[in-house]
C-alpha cells in the first residue's frame, strides 16, 4: 500500500476534530443564587426598555444544558431549539433556530468566571425582520434556597 498524503491529512484533521470535541469542558460558573441584570436593545434605538433585575437559582444541570445562559426576557425565541451549544471553562457559545416559514434565529456568546457571567444574545425575529439583543450580566449572591 502506498502512502497517500491526502488521506494522511484527512486522518490528521479527523484526529484534531475528535480531540477538540473531547477537550470541551464545563463552564467554571458555580451553581447558586444569581442576580442577573437583563437589558434589551434595538439597533439605532439603544435600550428598548429599562434594565430588568432577576434573581434566579442556577443548578449544575442548568450550566451543563445551557439553561443558565438562555433568553430571560419575554421573547418568542424562548420556545425554539438550542443548537451547537459549545463550552469551555471561560466561554459559552450557542445558536437558536426556530421552525417554520418565518423562523427566527439567534447567536449567543457569554464570558464566564466562577461567580459572574456576562453575555449577549443577538436575535433576528424572523418574519418581523426585526433585530434585537439581550445582554445579561449575572453575579452569584449565595446558595439557592
């Protein structure tokens, strides 16, 4: 059997992808009670509403599943599927995709530390041709009750 450089490159690429996928880790965020400031903004408008302060319990399952970093405002995209949820110890990235002819979508990026997180979910509301963002800044205030 002769050495095929193309097959060698494909094999190397497959090994790199497998290593990258297996080296993903859970975010460093500690479970507990969090105070989260939520800001909604529209392009060319700035803040669409005053900031909203939410107190919520974040569990280990919320961190693993992405629920800790999902849309908190009253938004129809909350009903849509999360895709490509990717984590490292310090970042979370995912997409949201809705079904249907006028489907909405979103892209989210979060920076994570042990007791704080900050991120933005940039949303396209689909058939409404409206773009908006939800910014979240959370800090741990204690244990869940």
